[in-house]
């Protein structure tokens, strides 16, 4: 309660002069959009990291061959179309004419092939695809072929993946970068150019309309259609203090705040100059990932003790407030509203006493548990604090290592023990719709060290994923997915912490903001 009162008082105070809009924005208000993203843009390569803020940045700079619309249908984007032959084992994709990169070079088929190869090395869906690829072949500058050793029913869906590392196309010279290393030069073919000389991580980023971009003729729909850039310039202002961001929005010093803190939503609702809207109706899922490579969480029994301790209401109230219409409990790795959701309350009793008894039975040896946790991310930071408190009460030796989100993103790559800079637990959130499919979601894949951070390994999970992918009918898919969801929770591949929706907030003179899982920049205009 003290925190909420303090936030409201601070938001009502005048904005500090040091955070006033840059002179460029003051002199060209009509042509500049001032945007506050959910978090600091600490990493620029949307293939190297699954950080949502980096994926959002990727939509400015890059484009994709295909996209998903609001109905979940695959639509061509950079692609003009495709042909499928040889009973689904040969795909020939043709680019639409006039595509250019920001450095003036034309987009060629060779760029697409190189980009897809790099994406397949990082992404779980791409890793499924590449297993059946016999050859990537450039036909000419506008066409390439994907030859498969067996039909892959969801190939176009894979190329239309929109979250958690979308298959963005970049120049072949950049796509040649080791997939394990981040690309730092941002050259794409999207509607906005990244202004590298105006980027200051932790402070600001800027984008300029790319005059060489040729939008599609269709109306925009989620990540598909005509991506028309109406603003000449978009400035990202990194304001990690929620009260300061709220004051800036109410004072008209910024135009759009991606994720207002739940405690400040009632105050924003009372301002006639501000519109609030839920743009992602499926919402987001909060989760914890445990490091399965290192002690103590190499032992599934100790992972299960953590799962047993979770009271999702505590997590949701800590991050999303007391408005229960904005969040729900979801004791499943498949989120509510997705096809394979099933409540597994028996695996999540929500009892610290039960967790304490399970730790004793497992022979927990007081190994240190290091929770890496961001202090500059209001939707995530409190999750780690709740986990730290809960596990301490359950009898675990816990260290809460609080830093900024950029450091968390970097450190979660480490596979070393905690004594050498590694980690035990991190928390994050992601689009619920994205986590609803065995092919899309990294949370349920048992790839071990080839998989997502946490590195859970399960040959059975991988077999079930393939059963789902190649099932002859929906009944077969559902059977495999339901077994996979139960297995993933039993072995604690991921700890679900609840599901919530967010209201973005913007000045009333901003129009054209689209629904979707990202704050897309196209279609947005003033007036």
C-alpha cells in the first residue's frame, strides 16, 4: 500500500527537467512519436535473444517472409507467394519485387536462405524444421527452394512465427554471424531504420522512416498487411521509474507508454487525454525457469518442491495488483484460452509446508539457489522477490541477485555453477498465445543444452512434440499435446506463475494502434 501511495504521489508531481523530450521532438512534434517501451533495449539482435523488447525492436528494423493475422492465418509478407510440389517435400518461395535493405542493397533470395538457416539454429520451431531440410537452394535473386526429406505440415506457419524470435530477414553478410553471437549492426528491410549513432542503452533509441520501404496493398492486421510508416521519426525513451513515465504521459511529454504499472492504471483512467486499451486479448503468462544443468535443480525432486510451493495469487497480486479481472491462475504449462489447457492442481498444491517436506525427503543439501532478478522491470522484478521469500520459508539457501534486465538477459546464457557466475532461477513473461503450441513454445521442449535457458532434457517430450507435429488428425494432436503438457509440469520444465492482460496507454491524439502481441509501429499516426 505504501508503494502504491508513493507511486501516485510521484506521478502527480512535475516531470524532472532532465527527462524533458529532446529538442528534435519539441521542434517536430507532428512527425515524431515518443514511446516508452516495457524495458531497456539491452540486446539488439532478435534472433540471438527471445527478450520481448528486442523482438518489438525487430519489427521496426526487419521484415518477415510471412506473418500471422488476428485469426491466426498465415499471410505472405515479403513473399509474393509460394508453390508446393512433390507431395509437400518441395517449397518454392518467390519474393515480391522492390524489396530493399536500409543500406540500399536489394533483398535477394540468398539473404533469405542465410537468415533462415541462422534462425533455425536458435529457434525451437526452426530446429524442428531444419531436421527435415535436405537442401536450401537459391534459384535466382527472387526465388529459393526448400527441399525436405518428408512433408512438414507447418512450414509456412514456422516462417510466420511472430514472437520469441521471429524469423526476421537480414543481409546474408550479417546472417553469416555465428548464431551463438549477437549481431550488432542493425540493417534490415523493415519500415524504419535504426539510428545507431543515437542509441544509448539505458536511455534512448531512435528510428527513422525508411523511404525505400514498399508496403503491401492490404490493410494492416497484426503482423501482416501494409506496414505504412506515418511518423518520420520514433524515439524510444527508456524510463524505468513508473511514476516518472506516468507523469510524462499525463504531461504530454511522451505519446505512448507500452506497459503502465497496474498500480497507476486507475490514475491514468481518470485523465481525459489518455486512452487505455488491451491490445493482446490472449494476455501474457508469467513463469520461472529453473537451471536443470546445475545443482540443486538437476534433481527433479527438488524442482517439484519449488513447484509445490507456488501460490499464483501471491505472484499476480505482487506484479498486477488487486484487480482480479486482469489476471487469473493457470496451473498448466499450456495457458488458459489455448487448445491444450488443463488444470493440474494436484501438481501445484500451493503449500510451503509441503515444499519443505519434499525438500527434506529429497535430501536437499543446502546448496545455494541464486535468483537473477531485474529491478527495472515492474512486471518481472516482483516475481523474483516472491520466489525468494517463498523458498527461504521452505528452507532453501537463497540469494536474490538483483540487477537490471539487460544483465539478467546476459547472465542467463551462462551454464556455469553459481560459484562461477551462473544462476539457478530467472523469471519472465511471454505472450500466452505463443506458449500454446508444442512447435512455438520453448517452455515445453526437452532439448537439453540445445534448448531454451534452463536446458530441461526429455527425450519423451521431444518424441511427443514430433507425434503432435505429424499427427494425422486433431484428435492425435490433442492426445500428444495433453500428455506433453502433463509431462512438462511433472518434471518441472517450467513453473507457471499466472496469466494476465495488460492495458497500454497513449495520448488521445494518437490513432491507428493495432491489436497484437507487440506494439507495432506501422499504421500509427497523430490525429
